[in-house]
C-alpha cells in the first residue's frame, strides 16, 4: 500500500510513519516503483506544506536518489504537481462520499436527498479546514490536464447529490446543471473563506462551521427553487 491509498482511506495517523520509512529508503527500485515513490513523497510534502513545497531536491532526498533520477521518471515538476493535485481532489471526494453515506436515512425521499447533500457540503468545508494544504493543492493551477479523470470525483459527488434531489422531486430536471454549478461554487466559496480565516476565527468550533455551511447550502437550494419558479 502506498501513501496515495493511505490518503484516500483517510489513515492520516500513519502518514508520518510512512514518511519516516520513505525518508530512509535507499537502493534500487523495480520498474515503475520509483515514480510511485516520488508521487508518495510529493503528496506528503504537499499535505505538510502545500503545493509550493514540492521540489526536485527535496523529493530526491526523500526517496534516496539523485535529482537527475527524478527527472528521468517525472518530465517536469508541473507534471508531478498535476498528479498530486488529482490525488488531493480524490481525497476530498472520498471524504465527501464517506460523510454522505453517514447522513440520516429517515424521513421522505426529499428529506434524505437534502440531508445527503448537506453532508457533502459539510465534508467539503471540513476538508478545507482539517487538511488545508491538501485543499490548496487540490485546486492549485497547473498547465496540464490529468492523464485520466478523477476517481472518485468530487464534482461527480455534487452531481449525484443534485440528481438525487431531482429524483426526489425537489428540483426540476431542467435546472439540474445550473444547480450543480451554483452548489459547487457556493460551498467552495465558503470553504475558501473559512480556510483563509476571513469569515470567522480559524479555530471556530464545529457547530459554528456547520451552521455557516448549512446556511450556504440552504441558500443555494432556495435560490435554485426560486429560479425554477420563474421558468
């Protein structure tokens, strides 16, 4: 199991142990294993200090190879950053899915769909606050596109949440695509504001964060419903 799988599972308590093992690892690598080790080290650096911490010399030292060996397996830092950014987004998506599945299952279909979407929004905000450097890395600009789609995809989690609202009769299907964009941008906005400490004290308690997050989601849902009424 590599650090990417550990991150996606959310086993953050053993990341430091993995880092220590990686830092002292030397010797030859099997074909393809060095690239995996480089990615592991880059994810750890990003989770500790943000995307700007990813550098060739630090990575070479971490995996026990020369800087030139890094370049033989990674065409450029931007290529690596694109991969690390994708891992961070997949970590976010995994958190969103986990919280969604823990949402209350009682009430009507619309109650359940709304609760699941709220849980997704809360997970998004909590990720930004509990793993701020990975949150920054997830959305850091890169000049390249990932080689394959995110799996799991945070965007798709939001799409699924809106689709559930449609199926439950809470939204008009014709408004679904706009609802996804509004929901994403609103929750991302509040997550970014809280991440930067611009709205409230960075150490605000979980209840205050949930109230702000729930309010944002309710505003989104209310706005979408109002817009539907004018169609």
